[in-house]
């Protein structure tokens, strides 16, 4: 393809995406005006048409991922070639097809008319672009190029970050992968070889500044390092490696946001060294993403607090020996989320599926692992507290931190959500590699299934999605490095989590009957991918309460 033709493809894609972005912006503005009171967005009004706002978040996510993919593919500094440009060109075409079809299906609900939709998104120029982008031959060429080049597209990282990625890729392949299936099938705890290996590599200090014993520069955050490590470890195993650094990352960011200097100097070096393994306790049996409803109490007593109540879905709570507990320290129920604080509680490490520990003063903490279909290795527990004592110096932020636990927790969750996107990218990459490998080996009707155009179409689409999602995740990391992008971190978590199910499903389908058997790891990728849309914030809540509301807030203030 000539240089002129390549430039034309970029121009066509950008022009079509720009027209679509303009219409989505108008939709957001009109919905914001309709669902506001006294100049502020009304959640109660939004709840009357939740599907529209869920879709608004999902459509916006697709739009932004596609726009970023085009910018990445035509950025020579990223090391891209015709492969990435072809992927971005067709991906953007699919995005336009998806979004304009949804808007055209229910225009009135989006405060639009058919005339507006068809004049702006179904004109001859955009129709011609979409048809050109959707040609099956494009997908065949993409898959063949992947095989010829021996990779699925440039990662676009700096030299330092690429070297970092290679180090953890080697660790994942040599240490994690050989043990991943055993951990999954037997629901075992993560092998100490993995935990100790990551300790030695400084993995638990990725998000902790150097002055506190970590490996992050003191003068700036470095979320890209955390993402590339998370993705490579998740490619090896989500439960046995990829999620190990999520909990210390959440705890560290909460400490950096609200901790006293004494607390930072005490806990951050221990987290960085892996001496303290973190557990995060936020969710309760009756309160998941509705954090403001939390009912676990921390009553002040002489010298500290006693905790009572039940937390659930506490991943790694058995082995963890330092717990971040979001609890209600203020008795006034009208305070809602402003009555919450964070306590850091210590306990011994346990390696089984159950644990029970009684303090000298009589306080008790006990937990039992919840049986799950995937995401095995760390185990998620339901944990109960009975007068469990925590010293006052472990109140995050000291006296000034009382009632601010919700805000400290949100700082940690932003990092946790973008890290979930990286975990999804790793699982998608593993599934993609497995699908291509199997397609080249498996013969049906006397030829490899790779030679069939439908197989090539599937592999190309999987590769496009994985690369597009990775690049947007990395872009959001740069926003977080600049202390921005809180909503975008949720948006990419929403997108990556949902799309990972499709990618792993297709990888499983390419394996046919063997995909449903545990003989091949692709079945593990599929069940592991299912958890992404649930943990670190359910997709519905993320879409409605975070992304859509933020989009409407921005539209009202514009």
C-alpha cells in the first residue's frame, strides 16, 4: 500500500470517528439537560432509564478506545507498521457500525431524530469507509501478517518499559505458567516460589516511591510499569500471579493519599519488601459497590478501636497479614460515606481455605474461602470480626482521617481498576496466543483450521481488540501519572472487562471440544475472564454511577 493510501485511511477513519464523537457529545448534552435538577445531575432521574446510561458509558468507551487506536497506529515513535494501521482502520470501522446501530435502534431514547443520525453517521462518505474497513480480506491480511511477523503488534513502550516487560514475561513463562494449571485445577494457594520470586524482583514496590523502599521514582508516578508487569503476570495466570500486586497497590495508594508520615514510613517499606502481604476489605454481604451503605463498625475504645461485622470477597485474606478495612467509625447514619474510616489491622498468615485467630484480649477474626469457578490461587474469603482490636495509630490519617476513608479508598480503587484492565489484557493475550497456536496445529477436513477464512477473521478481531484495549489502558496510565483520569480508569476497566469475555470465548471456540476440556488452559482463561466485570466494581455500577454520571456532569459544566 502506498504512503498516500495509508494517509487516506487514517483521514477517513478520523473523519468518521470525529462525526460520531460530535453526535455522541450532543447525545450526552441533551441527556444531561433532561436528567438534571437545579443545575446538577439527578441520579434518581437517570435510574428511570438505566439502559440508556449504561449504553452511553459503553458507547463512549468504544469510541475513545477506537480514537486512541488510530493515534497509536500512526505514531512512528511507537514502532508501528502496516499491521497496526490495518488493525486500527478496521477496528474503527467496527466501532462506527456498533455505535450508529445502537443509536438508530432507539433514537428518541437518546434524544435524537432519525434525520440527525442518518445525516451525520449514514452519509455516503462514512458508509463507504465502513464498507472498506469491514472487508473480510482485511482480516485475512491482518492474521497472515501476524504470522509472518511473529507478533500481534508493537507494544509501543519506551526502551526501559520494554526491558521491564521482557523480564516479567520470562518470569511468567518460566515460573508461573508451569504451575498455573495445577493451582487452578486443585484450587491451591499460590506457590511460594512465585511469591518469593516476585519479592526478590521488587514487584510489590512497583507503586511505592523509592524513598519508601519501592521502585517508583520519587518525583512522579509510573503506572506504565505497574501495567506491563500486571499484564505479563496475568498472561501466565490471573489467580496465581497477575493479581498479586493489586492489593498492595490499592493499599499503598490509600496510604500515600491519606496516611500520616509515621504510617507511610512504617507500612510502605514493609509492603514494598513483601514483608507485609495486603488484604483489602471493603465489600459486605449486603453492600457491594454501594460503599456508602457499609455497616461493619469500628467502635472507639481505650487505645484504639474494636471491629464488628462481616466482610466478603476479601481476596488473599487468609495469607495476608495486613488488612485495609473500610468501616463505620461514626455512629450517625445520616453521614453515610462521610462516616467511614480506614483501619489497618494485623493478623498472622494462614495457608488453608479457612482461618481463625483469637487475640490475647479476646477479639476474633475468622474467614472461609468462597468456592469460585475461576480466579483461583489467591482465594476470596468471607471474614467475620468480633471485637477485633486495632490500635489507634492504625487509623489511616490519624484523627484527621476519621470520616475520610471513602475518599482514601477511591484513590486506591482508581489504580485497582486500571490494573484490572491490564489483567484483562494479559488474559486476552494468553487466549489469543493459544487460539493461534491451536488453529495452526488442528486439522479439520484435511487442512489446518487456520487456513479457513472464518478462523482468520476471529483471530484478527481478537488481535485488534487486545491491542486496542492495551493501548488505551496505557494511555489512561499517562493520565493517572498526571493525577488525572479517574473516570477514564473506570471506563477502561468497564471496556476491557466486558470485551475480555468475548475474546476468551472465541479462543475457546477455536479449540472446539478441547476448549471445553481442562486439558487446555484456554478453559481457564474463559472462566478467569468472567470475574473482571464483577470485581473492582460491578460493570453496571461502574457504567451508571461513575462513567455515565461523570459524562453528564462534564456536559452540564461545559
